[in-house]
């Protein structure tokens, strides 16, 4: 069986290592052979993490930060990699993509415009004020579940996530990394998250 990194677990472990919220995040880099995985731990109020998948030919970002200070830090780091961003994946977190095109799982584009997601974003705006970015306005492209996508030489497969996340996806990256929005812990645990051969 191939060894896989579970991104949700990586993000939770890194976040729990910090005793308090920090003014800035940190980056962990994992060499996966044909690509590198950069995990940006925001250390923001929600302990969100963002990701950069770097191949020889380009970059893919996932779940870009929501807080302005983290958006700047993430983008500064991204610029230092000096490669073209091929696509920006917003699985559940729209983040600070501004007017740049984003890619989502099938059905997620409509969901983020609906009352549940809109209500969540309005709640964040009330709680955090101008510390967070505004809702992105870039063009949304959707990918079908179980239809592999090849971006910059790395294959991404979107599978249906847990029912509480739908229509957000679990994403298998290059056959070596498994991304799920909810960390498999008591607060958001779901026994189906790692309950299949594909997972």
C-alpha cells in the first residue's frame, strides 16, 4: 500500500503545536517525488491551512487564506517559487483569490452562492470585520467527481466528501496526498472519511 499524507491531519498537528494564535503563519514542505507539497499553516483564528502543489512545470494552490495578513504572506511565498500558477482550487474555502479564476468540484459553485455558505461568510465578516478579504469575483470552473485532472503534470481526482461537506470534495493528489476539508477528529469526525480503499 502506498504511503499517503493526509493534509487535514498535517494541518491540525501543525496548528496544535502553536500555544497561541500567531501574527504570521509558517510553511512546511514535503518532497513527494514528482512534486512538492507546501503546507501554509496560517495560525489564524480558525487555524486554517492553505496548500501549494509544486511540480517542475507549475503550481496549483488549494484553499487560499481568508485573512488579509495571511493572504499577503501566502502570496509573497507563492511569488518566491517563481512558477506559473496553473489553477487555484477552492474546495470549501474561497479565500483571497480576488478576481482570479478558481476551480471547484461539481456543484460547489452554486453552493457558495446559496444561503448556507453566504450566511457563514456574513458571520465571519461580523466576527472579524475588515481583517478578512471580500468574496472573490473570479470565474469559476467546475470539475466532475472521479474525472482525473492533470495540472502541471500532477493528477488530481475529486471524490465526494463527507455528507456534511457536500458538495465539497476529497481530493487525491498525485496518488500520494489525500485532502479532506474536515480533519478526522472528534469535533468534525466522520467514520466514512478514511473508510474506503480509495481513501
